[in-house]
C-alpha cells in the first residue's frame, strides 16, 4: 500500500514527541524526590524514572497501552473496571442522542426550507443554542429531568442530541436547497406539489450533505454524552471514568479512557462512511 | 383551427433594484397547431422570457396570452406542454428510465403505463437499451436526448425547448437537429424553440421569430417556404440562404441603434 509509509512516519513522529513530552513533564517529580532525599540526579537517571510513574503528569505511551490492554482485553466486559463496559454505557446514550438529534435536525431543516416564518425564526435560535456552553446546561438538564422522574440513559441522550442536531440542521438546509432554479422550474412544469418536490428532488439531492453532517454530528453526540456524564455524578460511562481518574490523579486511566473515546468516535465516523458509500452507490451517485 | 398560442400585446416588466426592466414589450404572435417556431435574437431580447411565459414560469404584466385557448397556468395543469431546458438536468440518482418516469410518477400514471411510455419515448429519441444506465454514463448529446424523452413522456401536444442544443458541439447538434425534425414529423407536435444559431433556426422552423433587446420585442416573423422534409443538404440551397439572409438582416436592424 502506498499510504503505509507516510502514515507510519506520522505515527512514529507522534510517539517520539509523546515520549519526549513524557520525559520533560515527568522529570520535575523525579527531581523533587531526589531533592527531598538530599541527592542529585543526572539526566541518565531521570529518563528511566519518567517512564513508569504511577501518577505521571503525562503517562508514557506504553503505560497507556498497558492500561488499555488491561481494561479492554483482560478485564471481562461485565466488570465495572472494564472500559468496554463504560464505552458501551456511553455509546448507547450517544446512539440514542444521535438518532434524536439527527431526526430533529432533518425535521427542522425541512421546516426551515418550506416555511418562511421558520426560516426567519429557527436558525438564530439554533445558532444561539450552540453558543451556550454545554457544560453549563448539562447539569440543569439532568436535574430538571431527574425531578420529573427521568433518569439514566435519556438525560444524557438529550444532551448528546442537543449538540448533534446543529450540524444536521445546517447541512440539511444547505442540502435541501441544493437543487438549482432549473431543477425546480422543471418540477413546476409538471405542476408538482411541494411534497413531491421534497421527496423526489430535495431529499435525494441532499444525501451527500446528510452524510457530511452525520459525521460531524456523530462526533458531537459523543462529546455531548461524555459531557453529560461529567458533572452529574454518573457512576458509569467514559465521562465518569474520566472524572474519577481526575479525582484520584489517575492520569493513566484518564488517557486510556480518552483513547477509547477517540476510537469510539472514529468507529462511528467509519460506520457512517460505509453507509454513505453503499447508499450513494445504490443511488448511482458514486462513480 | 384555433391557435395553440395566441399573444396579444404581451408585455413583461421585471421590477429590479435598478428599476424596471422591460423584458417584453407589445409582443403579438400566433402559433398554429403543428408549427415549428424558432425564437432567435441576441441575449436579453426576451426570447427565453417569452417561452417561459407560455409555460407559465413567468407571468406577463400586460396584454393577453393564451395557450390552447386557456391561461398559461390552466394549460400547464392540463399538461399542455413539455419543457426542455438548456441543460439536460437529469437527476444523477435516477437511471435514464427513472428520469423519464419522473413526470409520469408526479402525474400519477400507473406503473405499467409508466413502463410502456418510457419504452416508447426512449425509442422515439433513439435511446432504446439505455434505460438502465445512469446519466453520467451517457454523452452530453445522449443526455439531452433523454431530457427530450422526459418532456415527451406524458404526451403533451406542445414541446417548448430553450436552447436545448446550445451546449453541444456542432456535429452532435446537426444530428440532433435532424432527429428533432423527424420526431416533429412523426408526432405532429407544436414546437417552440429558442436558439442563438441562424442556421439552426432556418433549418428547423416553419416560422422564425426574430427578436431584439431593450425592450425585448419581435422585429420580424418569417414564414419559411422550405418543405417539411429537410435533408441536411438543404442548407446549401439558395432558398435556405435567402431566409438566413433575411434573419440576419432582421437581427442587424434590431441592433442598429445601440451598437
């Protein structure tokens, strides 16, 4: 494969930088220890000491790899220490939120395209909704929903939907409006109704836009769920794992959870990409 | 016989930010059933606007315009015409057959009827066997033929064509012109055809409408003496040259005071 070389080069460069960073950032702790013991240390002594600290400022790559191996492969998925278990908790809320967000986004976009009042009124609110820090809103959503008896998956999913609907609205408004004047005139010559124009022209024409929005939306949905897990005392999920890691200074645990979150986001985007390829090929829009 | 299109003192003014633009002024024209009428003139002469007015895509602001004795709007709802645009405008997500079916689906034809009609019109434009292809698999000329098939699919009596071959090269254009004439002969449709090309207009038409801009108006209407059967070679005959000359004169006259 032609791309293996460059990909490997970048990977090695990142690892090298990471190791250098780990040495640099963890060295202070080694020096402090030595000073307390009344010793002086040379760089030759410092470097190995920075590689295997139990609470490093920046864990070395192999530490994160070991932690990942333990938490993903060795620990059974039913255990509360398994990252598979936490990832599933987060993923299930993400998928629900993503579905709600995507559905709401498409409906809103359809409304915006077909109704002048909605066109004028909804977009500013949608944009405003995204300028509010989600970290500030998330606890309120959880508390309000809790007080009316909704707990567990749904509040997190709603926060996740809150973040993921926006890229879908923006993309789909653009997609629904992508047919040019000639295409719309053509339907007019058939005296087609607005419904027919929507189903036969606007919706299929918006497909490439839909998938672009979905990719952004999926990543946003995952961030939403994790943020929903952070300030709420959640006991499970990657967000809870990040939080407990930071409480106890378990940086290795934090980094492992971050990697699982990144892998989850990448997985979602890859799945959407596959659905996109199959769909567009079926539609004859992929050559 | 009642005229297919009857325009009496038709004017059309667009209100723009820079003030009113007179796209059409005092247009009088009668198109009879079976006519092949070309509209020729420089950009901005209103030829496309007039075609769009017939199709009820624009509304005249003055005068009266009837299509099959009805308002253009009513005529459109009665499926009086098929419209072919400058670009083929096929849906990339539909096959050629699917594209031709589009108006039939919208108009609510039965599935069996749809298939039969697609078969028939694809044969008419010599695209038999291409139904399952996607638009990008066809050349520009074939795509435009498919778009003509789409306009013919629901059997409107009038075919309105807005520079349908303008984006094609001359060789393809000649072929399509020949085929269009054949199609017109076989179906007896009334055709309104907008073009920039003098030879194209003279070759195709029974009636040539010469227009000029600012304001868009008709400067000459030429009834062609050429026979309905027209081989390509007819373009070298003196009769053809004479009509082409008159069209050119008409275009020049329309321009004389603003060049």
